[in-house]
């Protein structure tokens, strides 16, 4: 086969036109089976058409036959072969459906024809491969020649660059040496696969020797420059070090690291000598000098040495990292040695300047010192010893608490003369010790937060909680033993202030803790707040005790007036004891109203005062029996004055509404005007509810002692069918047992006559006629009663809800009431000799 341009002359093994035509005819005559199954086989015209098509494909000018003509003809034949094969299969499938009894030999003939076609196709493919084999070989030879030319050229460049590098090294032309070395290293990377070639190995050895020579020359230049004198100013225009830096950079990272390690070690050599941990300069009180020294070193580098190094080397970072490693080890050694005698102020000052230096580094060099030291910050050296700060605060608070507790103890023995002196001076709303405590907490919390992310905030917060509890128990509770009402108001304000501050302090501590750890749990002071609320409730009870003592003259005058009650023959506007009661209420009430800051507790104290006055009044009235008609009328007028005094006790801004009790059991006062506030109306309902223990039965005692009138008055004002309660009023009136029988008979008869059953109990059920019964116990000084829990004291009384003392007494009396006397009235009437109608 002769290669002539893009064509091949048809001799040797090239398939002839005749053979290809015969292959086309065989392909056209393939479906012989079609005639066997009843299909029409291709006629002579169709076969001639196929041959003409093949001739057209193979037709070419001249005697040469192009390779692409052969490939086109072969592809066409294969296409027609595939088409005929598909047609044959379709015909076979159709014949199998219509003529299942086809002869096996016809199928075999068809399969034989297909096999022959496949053989012809394989031979054609083999012929095409032989034709193109030499062409592929020529292409590969061309690529090899091109690659050899490129390799030879680069080898020539490598040899010439090596010679050039040797020359510039001799002449100490460092800038040219840097560029030449970079080119050599790029060429060496290309010749990496040729390392087994002896010539290339020799060339590489020569280049490595030149690299070592350049490295040695560069280090000598730096050593000569920095060892001549302590302070070296590098001039970029005159010194060769900027060019040497380019050579070092071209030599690679290992050489660069070696140079920087040498430079940093040399620069910090003096620092190691001066600030040794065992010397005085290396102690905690000289930590600031360490940071001042390294700042001067960095300024020297920036102003004098920076041109000798490339910016991308970040020499400042290397200096800082080495300085931090040395300083961390020194500080750790000093802290371990001085731990038994560490001074808190010195420790905190050292930590403070360390935090300032770390902030300076981050601001100046846009990276943290911890990042330069693989996550180890300088301030972390102080972390294991920060407990000293917490212990110091604990000791300071212990000393302060001792002083404050002593002051609280002295307050127990102070007399009431201090109140008059305090009223003339500027009033003190809270104890100064509480403001000192909270101010100290805020100061130490901010100081601790400034210690950095490792600050022992949680440990300090637990110290806060400890001394808050101690303040409530050792300062406030003993102070409540005082008999000075003004001082008790101050203690109450202090307890309220501390309870509120507990919530604010907990929020502030949580904010500080989460600034360092966003996932930290919130810090709570609920237990401490409850302790202060308990002290607040006790303070309210102590003020009630002070009122109890202030009202003793009034109730003594009620029990033992100048004119005995048995000798009274007329009704005055009010009795003298009312003025004493008003004086006692106002003497304590004015202090509570003016000096208790939180007005919720003013209302709470007034609620307790109402319970105190009404309970003591009922207890005293029982001791006045017999209560004759004229005495009952006087007491009825006095109780109305008591009601007015109690309503005016809180001094509401809205106008007060006065009035008397109407008819019916426990009738409340008239509805207040539209201008009255809800608080005033709620308080009025509380007063009226408390007075229902007294007011309903006084009109009964003021009624003429006739059975019908008495029973009607009882049913109108008391409004129950309890024979026990009715008997109480008879005893209070002082009626003899013989005279009581008509009254009882009329009472039972009225029950029988009543169309509707009355309640079996009323507020009168809680009245105890035994003068020795402990209806009301005077509260102890500084005691906390069960109904004075912090929650109930901190929250104003709900409108319309009586105090727990009144409610409890009424409930206990109701449980002792007798059954429905209307149901059993006839039985008792017969027993007493009364005939039924």
C-alpha cells in the first residue's frame, strides 16, 4: 500500500470494487426466506438499484480509491444489512403468527445467510483497520518528535540557567539570583520524571549545591547586618537585605522559617535575660513592663527592620507568638511559686494589663494572641488562680456583714425618741447597709467581668447569693425586733428594695455569663428573693404589733371608761375612747403612709389594721356585758365612727363615701360614687366585711326587750335561724334565764311562721362570749404568721376578699352552728309549753 495524499491506490489487500458490489448484491438477496413464507422477494430491478447505489459510492476520478470512499461504502452496506436483518425478523415473526407450520430448513437457510453477512462485515472491518494502522503510527511519531524538541529546549534552558545562577552567586547579585532560582525550580519540576537519567541526576546535584550556597550566603548577610550593632536601620536603597529576602523566599518555606526563628530568637534574647521568672523584674507587679518592652520591640521592627523582610512573612506575628510563649511560661512559674501569698490587687492588676495587651494586639494586627499561640491566650495563665478574687470578696463581705449585723442588734434597744429626731431630719427610705451591699455587688461584678472570658462569674454569683441570705437573716430580721415604727418602715422598704434588686442582679449576672458562653444556664436568686419577701411580711406584722400597742389606751378606755357603762343614761355623739383610737391609728398610720415607699404594702398594712381593730373591738365588747339598751345605742354610734376612721386610714385620693349599715344581715355600705377608685371600693368592702362581726347585733341589743320586737330586730339585722346565736345576744344583754324563755319561744315560733328558711349561720357565729378565749393573739415582735407569706404580703388584697383571720373565724363558727330550727321548731315549742297554732 502506497501513501498518496489522502487517498490509497487500490492494490495489495485493498478490497476491489467488484468484491464490494458482490457483497452488496448478497445483502440485497438476503431475504430468501421471504419467498418461502409467501412474501415477495426483491426482483432484479431492486437488485440493480442496490448495485447502482454501490457504484455511485465507489465512483472516483482516476484509478485511485480514497479511504473515505471505502469507509462510506462499508457503512452503507452495514446499514442496508441491518435494515434487511430487521425486515427478515419482522417477516419471520409475521410468518410465525400466520403459518406456524413453516419448514425448519427454510429458517436454517435464513440463519445461514445472516452468518455469511456477518463474516463479510468482519472482513470489511479488518480491511479498514489495516488501511488506517500506518496513519496512526505516523501521528504518534509526530508527537514524539515534537515532545523531544521541547525537552531538548528546556534542557538547554536548565543548563544555561544553572550556569547563570552560578555566575550571579559569585557576583552576589541576589535579586537576579532570586529570579533565576525560581526559573530553575520550575524547570526541575518539569524534569522530575527523568530523575533516573544520569545526566539529569548530575544536573540536579549541581543545582542543590547552588541552593545550599545561596542559603549560606543569605544567612551570612543577615548575621553580618544584625550582629554589627544592637540597633540596625535597614535602608532599602542601600542595603542588600531586601534582595536577600527575595532569595530566601525563593529557597522555600524551610529556609524562611529558619531565618525567622533566628531573627525572633535573637531579638527576644535580651527579654529572656531581663525578665527571668526568678528575678524581681519578672514578678507579677512588673507584668506591665513586659508588655511595654515588647511594644518597643515591635516599633523598632516597624521603623528599622521591616525592609529586610517580606510583608507576607508576618514577622510581627512571629515575634508576638514567641514572646507570648516565653511570657506564658514565666507567668505560670511565678504564679505557682507565689500562690500561697498571692495579693489580690496585684493579681488583678497583672490580669488587667494582660487583657489590655491582648486587646491591643487584636486591634493593631487584626488577629488574636490566642490564635498566634495555637489557642493559648496569655490571660489563661491566670485562670486557675482567679478563685483568689472570689475568696477576697467573700472575706470583705463577711467583715461588712459583721458590722451591719451589730448595727441591727443595736437597733433593738433604741427607744422611740429616735423617731422624733428622724422626723426632723431627712427621712431615710432604706437602710444604708443595703445600698452599700448592692453598690459593692455592682462594683465587683463589673470588675470581675473585666477579667476576661475566664472570669469566675458563676463562683462570684454564688457568693452574692450566700451573703444576700445572710443579710436577710442577720441584719433585717434582728432589726425587726425594734419598737420604733419609723425604723420598721425603713426595714420594710429595705426588704422590698432587696427583693426587687435580687431579680435585677440575677438578670445582670446572667447577661455577663452569657457574654462569654451563650448557652449558659440563667442564674437565679429566687431563694434569696423569697427570704427578703419573708422579711417584708415580718416587717408588716411588726408594724401591726406597733399599732396594737398604740391602741391599748383606746381599748382600755372602752373597757374601763371614766363613767361606767352601767351608769350611762344618755347617748353622746361619740365616746372618749374614739378619740384615743383615732390618735393611735393616726400615730402609726401617718408613718406607714409617708415612709413606706411601695403603696401596695400600705394597703396590706391597712387590711391587717382593720382585722386588728375589729377583732379587738369585738373581744372588748364581750367583756362589757351586760350591754343594756342605752349602752348598745352608744356603741352603735361609736362603731360608725370606727368605720369612718378605718375607711380614712389609707388616705385614698378619691373622695370617701360614708354611710351606715342598712337592714338585713351584713348589709354593705352604699355603692360608692363613680369617681371612687377600685382600690378604695375594695378596701371599703373589706372594712364592712370585718365589721359584720359587730355591727349587726348592736341594733338588736338597742331594741326594747320585748319578745316580738327583739325577734323581729334579730331576723332583720342578724338574719339566721341559729338558736345558739340568738342565745348569745340574750347573754350579752344580761337577761336572766327565766326572762329568756319568752324570747326563745317567740324565736322558735317566728321560725315556724317564716315562709322561707333562713341561713343556719351568720358572722355572729364567730363571736366568742368567753372573755378568756384567745380570739385575737397579739403578734410577736419580728414574728411571721402563717397568713403572712411572702406571696400574700407582696400582693395587694384582692377586692372584696376578707382577710384570712376573719374568714377563718367565720368558717370555724359556721361549722359549730345548729341544724335548721324551722324543721324542728314544733318539737321544741311543745317542750317549752307553747301550743301550735
